[in-house]
C-alpha cells in the first residue's frame, strides 16, 4: 500500500513536469512565431502640406505598424514631385491632385489605386497686389503658378471664366512654396492662388487683396494615391497600406487639432495654419463614381487644350484590387458609369 502511494506521488510529479515543459515550449513557440513576422518596408513620398497628413498620422499613431508596414516617408515640395519619384523608383507610393496625377499617367508605369483627400474650393483664394481689384484686371499681369500642380489647371479655368486666355497673362512657374511666396512678396508676380499658411503670409503683403477663390470656377481638387503595377501586384502589402491610411483618415477627421500638432512638428509649419487646412479638407480612403468622373472631366479638358499629353484610356490607369480587398464597401466606382 505504501509502495503504491509512493508510485502515485512520483507519477503526479512527472506529469506536472511534463505539463510545465509543454507550456514553456508552447510559449516559446508562440513567441518565436510572433517575432518571425517581419514588417514590410514601404517607401512613401509626401508633399510638404496638409495633403500628406494621413501618411504622417499613420506613422505617428502606429497605424502602419499595426498593419505590418515599416514606413519610410520622404518629403517633397509638391504631390507631383512624389509621382516623379515613383516613376524613378525613389519611392513606392506617391500622391497627387487630379490634374497632376493625370499629367504623369502617360509618362510610364503608373496606376491610381485610391482617393485620399478632397479640398474645400472656397479656402484657396486668388490673391492680388498692386491695385488689382477684380479678375478682369488680371489680363497682362504676372501670375504665379506652382509648376506641375493642379494650379496649372485651375489658373487656366479661373481666367477662362473671365474671358482671359492663359497666353494673355504672364504666367510664371515655381517649384516650391518658398519661391512662390517670395515672388509675390517682392512683386515679381501680382496674383496667384494661395491657401493655408501661404495665404496668411500673402495677406500680410501691403496692398494684398482677395478677389476670388477656386469656388468661382467651381472646382474642388481631389487627391489620389499612385504606384506602379509591380508594386501593386503585392496584394497584401497594398491592402495593408490602405487599411492603415483608412485608420488614419478616420482619426484625422475626429482629431484635427492633434493631427495638426503632428504635422506642425514634422513639417515645421505653424499649427494654426495647418489645422485650418486639415479642417478644410476631407480625408478618406475610397473610390466612387464622382471621384473618377472628375478625373475624366479634367483629363478631357486638359488633353483637349494641350495642357497635358493624352492618348490613354483613364479606366486602364485605375487599379481597384487593393481597395476591393481592404475596404470593399468603400469601392463604389463602376467603370461603365463614367462618361
């Protein structure tokens, strides 16, 4: 009896040791499994304005990391510069407003794969100096344009509204915000579209006056994400990018002040001005018929008027696979509905 009791005690001890070892091995296996999941590095090109807020917020708040993305953000002056960086393989993903995006679609392997932001047209003002009090007085004057950006398109459309052709003004192109605001302050240009921080600076110039806005055209720019087909073939990666940016967009719309703080830190811009820009825009990850119809309308006008090179079918330049996989409810674009 005594020997049997000792046997059962030994058996229980052995079982406990085996169970403990099993738990430890299970835990070790789980930890090894988690550590083996490596993040995918993605290079993103961001412009130097509130347009790129979703990128910086997704990084700062950990949304990219949550979806397995190790993001590397490279700053550029304008959205068009980020698209040129995609074309030269400096970054994987860029963003641009409609006109700028369209202007590069004939330049190489590029696809639009999501909407990301829409401007408030009334917040971008036509600012003049030197006694110019109305749009009709712009004929013959020096007008500044951010080279390669949507302002190339909106300036033509704005002048057209007042029966002025682009060759009836002295159009001057600039490659950075610093250049264009400096030219306006010095009087090298007498009118241009300004918004946000640049608008605040422009209105401090003696004699500066707002004579209109993009709402007069009317035209509210829409921004889009772009990449090449090789990158977009990585379905899981592009899906996770969109999921992270969707998290960021929702957070930005609910927390514009904190988003402005993040952007102010990263871009070294005044928080109040950045917040105005963030609140004036609507961030979203989606693609609907209205988004693509605006692209089509801008494409037709711009190619017909030789502002950009045409010769392609816009529908062939849109890749919806990642959005369909990531956020199917937010993909309502139907190619057959675009005129």
